[in-house]
């Protein structure tokens, strides 16, 4: 065999081997996060010993709530205790030693979105810890044309960006990490 043929076969073999490899799965933070109030959630705000200020309020689409004496308060993105502290500070000029409790009455903002080559794309409520595999099952599974090893989870929490996922890695007995979804995640199945 000539040297050029040997080199050609070496290059072809190298390309084939490179094409068969895939990137290892990314480490994803699956730790429990405190619940953050979202748009369309419904809150019970109780001001101790003041029934006129205590009320049930929806979080508006712009993320604010409106209360007497406090005006508009940004609620979206805060924990209930953070919101309670802010309302307490705003009430101090009007109420002596206000005690404010914020209770989440209805969770309406916690959803994930599944799009692409699944049987039923759409928005799905996120109740508790839901894994990527469970969300795909909620969407009816893959269609015949789905590229199950090209899934991308788009996470808009300021840190996540895009998380590439291979379905074969999720169901492999060798892999131990499962991807749990967070509110607002979008799953794209090409």
C-alpha cells in the first residue's frame, strides 16, 4: 500500500472515531431551591391584628401586587418571607410594629414547556420535583422523527443557559444523574 493511501485511511478512521464519541453529560445543579413567587400566583397576605390590610391578592402579569399604604410591591422573584419583610418595612410608617405573613395560596406560575418532536407539545404544570423523562412522558413521548439524543433544556435562571441532553444517557444504567426541571424550563426535542 502506498503512503498516501495509508494516510487517507488513517484520516478516515480518525474522523469515524471522532464522530462516534460524544460529550460526557454536564453536571447540573439538582439541589432544592426555595420557591420564588411568580406571575399569576395568588397570595394570602396577613397583617397581624389588622383585618383591613390583610387580603388575598393575585400577582399581576407585571409581577407586582398592590396594597393599601404600600402601593405597588414587586412580588415576582421573591420568596414569601422576603416579600413579607418588604411589606413590613413599607408599613412601619403607618402601623406600629407590623407583623406580616405571606402565604402562597395558589401556584399558577410554575410551568415547564415542551416543544418539538413530542406527541403533545405545550405547557405543563410543575408540581413537585419533575424529571426530564417525566416531562417527556407528560407530553406523550417522542414522535417517530424525534432526535432523542439531541434534546436541549433551555433554563432562564441567569446561570443555566442551554443544557444539552442525550436521552440514551438518561436511561442508561451507567448514568446516575437525573435532570430535574425548574419553573420556566423549556425542553426542545429536535
